[in-house]
C-alpha cells in the first residue's frame, strides 16, 4: 500500500501541517483524537486505506456518533475535524475528491455563555477557602479572566508585584494583566503552602510536577459540584469576568487586551449579556 494512503499516515501528515500553521497544542490534540475515532470506526467497517473511503462512510460515522450519545455540538465539532482533514488530503494531492464536502453538519442550538451570579462565585470561593491552590486558580480565572491553559503554563517568575505576565505561546502574543487585591492575596497565600519543588511552574502537584490542564479541569469540576453549581464549565469563570467588567463600564478595548482576544469583535459579543450598572469607572471591578 502507498504509505500516503494509509489512514494513520494521512493523519500524521495532517497533524504536521497543523503544527506548521501554529495551531495550539490543544487544537492539535483535539483533531488527532477526532480523526483516530474516525479511523477506529472505518476499520470496524473493514476499511484500511484512504482510497477505500466513500461519502456514505462519513455519513455513517456521523450517525454512529449521534447514536452513541454525542450532542449535536460535539458531532459538529468532530465532523469539522473530518472535513478539514479531507480538504487537506485533496490539497496535498493524496485524494482527488473531497469525500466529506456534501456531508452536512447537524443543527446546533448555541446557548449564551453561562455567567455566574455573585451568590454562585461567592459560594465557590467559600468551598475552596481551605484549598489555597484551587482558590488561587479560581481567582486568576474569575478576577482577571485567564484561560485554563494560561493558568497551567504560568511560572513563578511570571507573577510580578502589580501585574501578571502571560508569555507568548502558540498563536497568542505576550501580554501583561494587572493584578487586583483578591488575586495577589490568593496567589501569595498559595505560595506559602506550595509543595517544595524545583519546577518553574506556579501550580504544581504534590509530587512537584506541573499541574496540567486536565488536572485543573478535574479539580474545578469537583469543586463546582461541592459548591452546588450546576450546568457550569471551567471557561464560565472567564466569561463571568468579561461580562462583569463590561457591566462596570470598563472599555471594550481594555477588556479585549486583558483577556487576550485577537479581535475586538470577540469581546463585543459579550455585550448582549451585560446589564449596565451605569458606572463610568475604568478600573477593573473586583468580584
């Protein structure tokens, strides 16, 4: 078999392509996972090469996902990975025809971001009060809008007296984020109890290793349950920060710069969720 036509070989070529485009590591992992799932399905249909795939196989894969309790949004995301993969194979001359082109996405109803009420994020803080590490993570996301990946990649040296330095990574530029009293206090208290380690990373495990994104997500989800918060995702802490600051009158461009949005239009989308307070104060609101 031509190596270029093997299922696994095609995926490796595509992943290498994504990396050259500067796609984030999380994006690359997601694409690989989706495509590996496609390969497993195809092999179950006795298909072991790219040139044996037909459009109906991709349609069947979509139905297979829906039957196995994947939401329309998840199916759509996985199908998007598949479509990107086949477009790439055509552009590279591996295949002559885009077999996924006529496969339609399922209809997806996108609800608005979940914004925590003050009583909810206060309950979360309260339940975290004896876990200094988790409280510091919560404050970094809730008070200054960090992404979970940015929290995981913070180093001790990134924490300055009045600001936090988010180092350039993947497609994101370096930026400085002002610290308020709540964040400075939470990080300072955590550092007094941080496990002894030579690791440069701010958040570490009991073994002194970097606290990874999946670890942080697992920890926060556990505390969400303890605080009685339902229908909440980790990124909703960041969403809450953005909406609260806009409601307090902080200018769009200031918030966009702080949270690292590449386009001002991304920040503008949150305006629909804002209930104006009438404040004209441009200082960050401490939640």
